[in-house]
């Protein structure tokens, strides 16, 4: 029961992160030590599940799909997304800078926590590190934008795949595709049609991309970790608190889609925007985010090792 409560709370953390453009639920999963188990569990949804059901019945299927792990985790994600949709919308509209400051500290600490789990360093690892950072930075610019049911499906597949990657924000990619407010408004209004179209795309993304990540962890563990650290570092400019929008476009639904931000110092931010920089409040929030992740990362260290071993055994079955 204690593990179920813990998983529910970790799911809430993932849901809260996924609701904010610039932050990835995958980052929270990684820091809390459940990332690889999550990937391997999702990978098991496929033809192998039919074989497990035929051979061992319903009980065997539940064990095979690791539902004791997945159900409380997803319940936490769903509870967080549904309950925080209004709060996140308000903070993004009225306190964007301070919200970004908190998550900036959180993501910086996430990169450090993940890096501390690496047991070796080689110069060649600079390549996946740089590749991850570049992909995280330039990916939003190459994504499609539009509206309608098909675009909702495509956006769901892309966003959920991004959410599986630490450092790549599915919400931010939705924003660049002009679909973020459509999805958030559907959640707030409980629009089942829009939510279903988006969910179908999410299912496709989960079932395909989880298998790619599972294969990478199994065959190129250290390289994959450096790639993920690169993704985390590449997301930091998106969360820099003091910035001004330099260019944007409009989606078919009339949403503002950011294309390029100018990163500023706190002093320059005030001079350019005329808004207060709230330097000490922002630094305090960044520090809180940093401390929270380091504390959680320290407590999850042993659990992460156990999950790594469990995941490897799961992948062999």
C-alpha cells in the first residue's frame, strides 16, 4: 500500500510537470527512480500480453503488464492534470516568470541528479550529449501546426513521445503546434470528443516510442543517459525566467505560437519589458525547485538501482 501511495504522488508530480510548457514528466520520472520501469511497463502492452493472458489467465496478465505499478502512477497523473488545469492556466497567464524560475531550478537539479547516476565518462559521450541538447532546442521549430481531429491525433502522438523524454516538454511542443490551449480547454470543459482524439494519438506514441527507448537502454545504456541529459540541458533556455518574445506566428485557431525568445538579464528584462524582474523571489523559487529535486533524487537513488535491475529482467522475458 505504501508503494501505491508513493507511485500516486510521483504520478501527480509527472502530471503537474507535463501541464507546464517547458517541463517534462519524464524528468520527474527519472529523478524519482521510476523511469526505466515505466518505459519497460509500457513496452509490454502488445502481442506478448495476449500470450501471457492465454498462458496464465487474468492474474498472469496483471503481473505481465505490471498493473500494480502502472495504475496508481497513471491515477496520480490523471488526478494532477485534471485538478491543476485551471491553476496552470492561471499561472501561465499571470505568473509566467515566477513559474519558469521554479521549474528552471528543478530542471538544473534534474540534470545533476541524472549525471550522478552515470558510472563512467568517455570523450565520445560528448556527441550524444550535444545531440540531445540540439534536438531539444530545435525540435519545436520543425513540428507541424494546424487544427482539426487529425492534427489532434498527430499532436497527441508527438507530445506523449516527448513526455517520455526527460527534458523535452510535451506541453511546449503542443504550444508550438498551436494545440496547447485546445487540449487544456478540452480538459477543463471535459470535452470527451477532443480528449478522445488526442488520447488515441497518445496511445500510438506510447506503444511505439517506448519500444525505441527500451531498446536503447538495453543496448546503449550510458549513451542513452547522456542523450537524455542533453535533452534536459537543451530545455533550459525555454524556462529562463527573464526573456522577451522576438517572433511568433498564429495558429489556425488564433493561438500565439512562439518561434523565438530573447534571453535577458534581470536588469535588461525590466528595461525591455517595463515589468519588474522580481529577482530575489525568482531566485528563491529556483532554489526551492533545485532543493526539492536533489532531495527526491537522493532518496530515489537506491530505488533507481533496483528499478534498473528489474527493468533488465523484465525486458528479457
